[in-house]
């Protein structure tokens, strides 16, 4: 499965800890992330992460493109809902694309944990049948 990660600056430590906690589940999948998030995940876990550009310079658009082409199976997007963000339009664009293309998305730790545990349990195997043939 292709799993995408995005974390805004105030949530970088959370995504590091999350990936470290679920390292052995994530190691069985292809991981994608925006530049800084990907580097931090690699440093924290020693897992290989395919990195897009930084979110602010096009990485979020690359992310959306992968969602729209149905190559992303699961998205974990930790942002700070309390802080007004200049990236708010991108937050909505990513979540809207996931909803439009039926890509499971977690925007908080509780949902992310449920989805990753479900992934390990085979609950998201249906995504394998949905992926287009390249």
C-alpha cells in the first residue's frame, strides 16, 4: 500500500512519534511525504520515504496529483486545527481530494492509529483492487 504523510510544523514531533510507534507495520508499505516530514520520518525510523517537494513549494500539489491518479491508498495529515494557517486552502484541497476519490484520511492521532492497525489487520486490502493498472 502507498501511505502518504503530511505534518505541519507544530505537528512534526507527533508524526515522528507516530511513525516510530508503528514502524514495523509501516515498513511493509511504500511511504510518501512532503520533504521535511519525509526526512524527519526517515531520521526517526530508518524507513525509506519517497519525498515530494516541501509543501509550501509544490509538495502538497504533488500529493494531490497522486491522490487524483488513485496511487495513494491512505493519507495521514496532521495539522494544527487551533492555529489559523496560511496553508488552509491546501488543507481543504487535500481532504477534499481524499473524499472525492475515496482515499482514507486521518487528521488526528486517534484516527491514524485506527487506520494503521486496520491496515495491519487487512481491513484496507480492498484498496489493492481499486488501484489502476500502470
